[in-house]
């Protein structure tokens, strides 16, 4: 495998959301002599990857080719007929580089690695960088089941599942039917039953209240269920219920009856699409509805659909042209491979199958025909998801128009950043910025800042953060935003504006802060207690509580606050042994960790009462009183 310096394998980034269909001058781009054009004679005719490079040496686009010279030169023939996205990319390009590989399959794998690590602006990328959830049956003397996104632990994996919420619901119901243990290995080895045994959510294997063979029988039934053999599970339970009844173990028979009823609820949830097939099959169907491109993936296990997911592609991207890259990205995240793969409309499987089999380290079956019923179901799902997406897009357009009107600009708003400052006490002041693009959070572009000056001073901290941000934008390590939202009042807003003015940077700003309200009147007020501040305006904007624009700004602000608290918590726990709270009587390291996990900014919560601290952190009342007293005077 050929590698590129600076590239390594990591999780995928986000698929950008379909851009607003507004008139764009780039739509009418025409080729001109000033646009970059490579010398085709210098490009080899070998298989490999090509990379278009931007003005800041960033990778704009990476693609694979069987013949590099032919593929690159094709971009400059019939320029007017090229998609808008391709025109934009060529207009921004300043150079093209290439890496030769031994085969087209290796080129596809290398392309996939670069998409994951470099996140080129004009490549299609999977929306969710996290792996899909799986069900794991652990490899222990008394196994347990758990939901995981990792594949390193020993045991059997079932999945993938798309909706982790639904999977949790299924697992909860399964554990009512088959009450396996859920405790840690350390707790299990203590050999004493816990509360879950008392409430009949565990059969007490730790004290041998259930035999190993009988316990393993419950595990086998869960295994059968997730393998798709639900009828055999039903039959087994019915026979067991009858046996218990015949032997006059009526209480156990009644318990088995209740479990059978609970399991019947799960049977009805799964739709059978391949009734005579027990193989694991993944189906990918590209589609275009109302000029919106997408790809729907369906995961089938034991003839039943375990999950379906539709990814919306950018602009008017032809899904058939990116299906290979999309599927390979998905399996590089999943790292779990079915027995069979079917991709609608893909005739030449040779390159993709070779690349996926290298990832899987085993042979896989690829089907070119069949699965008509599954394809039809995938198309229906894709159409529904596209319609929901367009409705969501329409609501976003209304909100963005209101936002433009509120701040008094005609400029298009797509990229919004929100900045928040968090104080941990002493020198541990941190700042964060989160990114929302077309209404969707782009987590790979979130940034963290260790504030070097202005301890516990929001104004100075905001000023420093934006000074560094504008310097990063100038150097090309960060992208500029169409609007910056500052968590704070007019003082924080002015600090951000001062940083922009000194950097000679033209940017739009607003800030959001909480106003005052009488506690018992809070729920009766029609207007929100939060205010939005604009530059140069003395009085803030006040919205009604349910105003869509305010709710959107709050959503972005809350995400920045969550990210700041998470960052603060990690730093606080990292340095918890230096906490001044350890000097207090009755406060040890465990207590400090409990407090910092809930309140990483505890040192600045002067109004914290002991009762709330004790309840939320699960610490004694007297200890909480000592902590709150210390916080209030320091």
C-alpha cells in the first residue's frame, strides 16, 4: 500500500449539508486562461490518486484513477458541462499532485485514508464520524450483553444498528426476558447479589442461584434472536413453559409466560424482507429525488432489516459517481463485514471488492442482481428521508432570513461559530469555539483554547481567543465564519469586536446573555429572560420564549457551553490532585472527583448551596457544607 506523508487512518468526518439553492455566481463560471491547468504530459498513465491543491496548500479534492493522465485531463474537457461543484473546485485549485499505486484497488484505499485524515472540502464524506453501534456478547464464564461502538473486546458482535436509541430499547426489553448480569467483573467476583437480583433483573449467577448451563441457555437464546432465528427462540420458550407447568413449577412457568409475551413485542418490530435467507446482507441504493442526491444503506440480518440510513449528498452530486468512495468509507468505520454486499447500479465490482476484502482480510460475496424488494424498500426510505430533509431545509431558510434581517446584512450566512469561556479556578481558564454549517454542527472543526492571559476575566479571555482565531484564519489553519456568536453580554461582544478591528478583519458578531427575572414569575413571562446583543445597539433584542430564531441561537450557544464544560471537566479531573478542596476536613480524592465530574467550574459557583451539591454529587451533607463555605469565601 502506497502512503502519503502526513496521512494516517482515523475516523471519517461529516458529510456537508445540501447547500441552499440560491443563485450563485459560481453557477455561471466559465473557463478562462488564468485558471490553473496542469501539463498533462507530466502526469503518468499509471493507476493512483490525484489531489487538487488550494492556495494555502490544502487538499481540495482527492480522487482515484485507473489512468491518472486520462482522469485529470477529463476535468478540462467540456468545462461548461461540468457540475457546479467541480467548477468551484477547479477555480480554487492552484496545483495537482499524484501518487502512483500498484492497482486501482490500492488507489481507492489510499483515497479513503486521505478523505478521513485531510477532509478535503470537495469530497463526499460520511456524516457521522463515529462507528455504528453493535451488540456485544462478552466472552466470560457468565457472559453479559452490552452496546458498543468499538470492536476490540473479545466476544460475539451483532449489527450494525443505525439507531442506538432503538437498540437500547431492545436490549432493555431483552434483559427483562433474559435477565443476564450487567455488573462489572470486579463486582461479580465479590460473590454477593446486588439490587438487580432483588428487583428480578438478574438471576444471581454471582451466588450460583442459576446453574451455568441454564445461564448459558439464556445467552444462546439472545444469540439466536440477533442471528434472526426468532422462531426457534419462541418455540424453545413455549416448550420450556409447558415443561415447567407439567412439573407443577407454576411460578416459574408464569415467569416464562411473561417473558414470552415481552419477546413477542420485539418480534413484531422487525420487517422480514428476505424470508428464505438467513445470511447477513448490506444493500446500498443511490437515488435522486427532487434534485437531491442521496444513498440509502440497509442492513439485513437473518432476513430482517436491522437498520436503514440515508445520507444526503452535496449539491447535485451524482450518487453513482461517488458510491465506491461512500461504501469504502462506511466499512472503514464499521470494521464489521456481512457475508454479502449488493450495490444497486454498480456493474464493475472488481476495484471495490478488492479494496473491501483487503479491509476485511477475507473473501466476500458481491451480488449484481436480485434484491428487488429490498431495493424498492430502500428507495421508499430514501424518498421519505429526502422529503424530511427538504422540509428541514425550508425551516432553516426562514430562520436564516430572520437572522440576516436581525443583524442587518444581505450577506449569505452559512458558517456560524459560537465562542464560550469556562473558568476552572487559578490559571485554568479555557475557551472553545463550535461550528454550525447550514444548521448542522460540524464537530471535526470544533476548537479548544488554553487561555494564557486574563485569569478569571471574561473580557480579556474573549479578546485573546479572537486574536488567536483571526491569526489562525490568516495563516490558513482555521476557516472564517459568516457570523460569530459570543456567549455573554455587551462587554464580551465588544471584546470580540475589538480583536477583529485590531486584526483588520471584517466579521459579523452578536452575543446572547441571560437577563434578570423574578423567580416565581419566570414561567409566566411571555418574553424570554435571555437577550441578544448587537454591535452599536444600546438595547438588546428580546424575543418571545418560543421564537424560532431565539431557539436556534440558544441551541448553538448551548452546544458551545456543553463543549466548554466537557473540556473543563477533562482538565479538572486531570489536575484534581492539586485541588485546594483536598485541604478541607473529610474531603478526599474520591470526593473531589465526584464534585469535578458534575461541576468542573465549582470554584466559581459562589451561590452553590450545600443541599444541591450533596444531592447531585452524592456526597455527605456535612462535606458539602464545608465545600460550599470554602467556595463562597475564596
